[in-house]
């Protein structure tokens, strides 16, 4: 009986060894992808910031001490709204003096000049009559030549005085030079006084304030930065290698880091004419309409720009591609249990999947990892792996984001 058991144990060990040897020598099991037809989007993904189309920097035109600050960050202002008030006691006193001088001209100086002109005219008339009377008497020999000359001299003096009175009255007359000078001085002082109140020139939202009551401010110092009211845009630095795929009006999906559950649409509206030589990027602007209510200036956002799409394309995961040179690449295809190196043409390039435009057919099996060390001619056992899901910025589950359809 013991002998029978020993014989049985020996047979079992031999079978196990034979099975292990067969398992070790058989073809290795290798994961592969199957070339499939499905919709494909080609996208460019980048991070950017929210920006107003234009900003306004507010400063003062004069030196002064801040008396009041009327606004703070986040306040919305309209043209003419008061932002800042400077101390203006001295200027206000000068304005009052100029107003008093103009009032004095109108109520005192002008009436006096008009009265002086009237008196000078009367004196000139009297001098002219006296000179004429003496001419008549001298002609009849009843008056000396010396007396006539004295009367004529007095006539000339009276005429000069009348002319001077006329010039003086004209200077202080309504619209005259003296009134013009006083009004110009008053207007200049009033303008300076008005500049002590800094007002908004455009409608917008206050982004920054760099001034407080008591500060001494000078011309050119930026006191407030405002985002002008108008369109909002997204500014994104894109890698220059994507330039060939970009075109104006391409649709995009935008996600604010602060609101990942609320994606919104945008369109590529501007591409900078030059590339930043230090970073190797080109600045892109995306217009947003309508603007989400939660969007704020300088918010960080993720942008996915759709640069191409196919309703039906032969696709293969990008990790199955090797030796990529532009639109060409290589794959290891499984044919009759052996690996073959195949050159393929690439079409649209997604973030996870790429279009195979030539070199493979639907249903072909391709090695998942082309750099695994396996070479062409190696026999394998293909184990199918599911195709990965395309990772657009709009459906990245790691960010808990909701999908948004492009236009």
C-alpha cells in the first residue's frame, strides 16, 4: 500500500513539473489595444487667467493730501462718480478772491470808469467851445494870440483825457480785456479746485486701491486700477508647438478652478503676432459671452480649445505609438501571433487618443506598450485591453468636472 502511495505521489509531482515547464515555455500574454472607430476631438489644453478687455489706471493731476477716499476694491462705478477728494483750502480761498475781484469789477470799477468817461466827454466839449470862442475873438483882434494858444492846449489835454477814459471804460466794459483776464483766472482756479476731486472717467469695477486718507499724492502715481466695463476675455499662454492647429473662432470650454462644476463656453478671438522667446509661448485671447456671474478678474481657469473633430475615426491610444515624427509614428501590430513593426500616418491628435489615417485597419491588434522590450517577430498571446477614455478638460473625473459640448 505504501508503495502504491509513493508511486502516485511521484506521478503527481511529475505532472506538476511538466505543467510548470509547459506554462514557462508557452507564448507570453501581452496586453493589446484593438483599433476602433469612434468620435474624436483634437484639443489644446492650457491654463490662463480672466481679464477685462481693458483696464484704466486712475491718478491725480496735482499734488495734494488725501481728505477722503470714496471707493474700495470691488465697487462698481459710473462716469462722474467721486473716487477721491484732496484737501483744497488754499485753492478754495483763491477761487473766492477771484470771484470777489470779478464782482468788484462789475459793481464798482465799471460804473466808475463809465462816470469818468462821461466827465471827460463833458470837459472835452467845454474845452472845444472855449477854444472856438477864443479863435473868433482873436480873428476880430479882441484877444491876444497867447490866450488862444492856451485854450487850444487845454482842448488837446481834454481830448487826451477823454481818450484815456474811453480806453479805460472799454477795458472794464462787459466782455472787455480786464473782465476776460479775471474770468480766465477764475476758470483756471476753478479747474484746479475741480481736480482735487478725482472722478471716474469710465464705467467699470475697482480692482486695486493704493491710497488712504492722509496720504500725500503726486501726479503720475496710480491711485486706483479699474476694469473697464465691457467684454471679458480669457488670456492663455499656449505652447508654440500648437500654432499649426490653432485658428480664430475655434470653440473652447473653460473651467474656473474655484468653480469646477460650472464650465462655460468661449471662442478663440486673438493670437499674438509674436512668440515669447523666453517661454516659447504665444498669447491667445478667448472671448466669453455671456459672461458667468461668478467670473472675477484674474481668476485662474483651465481652457480646452477644440482644434478639430471627427464624427467617426480609427483611433488608437497615444501610449501605443512610438518613434513619433510629426504626422508619422510606429506601432507593434499583432499578426498571426507575432509582432510586426508598422509605420502609420496620424490625423487628429487628442490628449489620449489619436486618429490613424493610414497603416492600420479597424480590428487590428496593437501592443499597448511599444517600449516593453518585445521586438518584431516575437510570438505573444494577445490580451485585449479596453481603450482609455478621452481626457478633455471638460470631463476630467479627477477634477469632478461636468462635461460640456462644443458648439
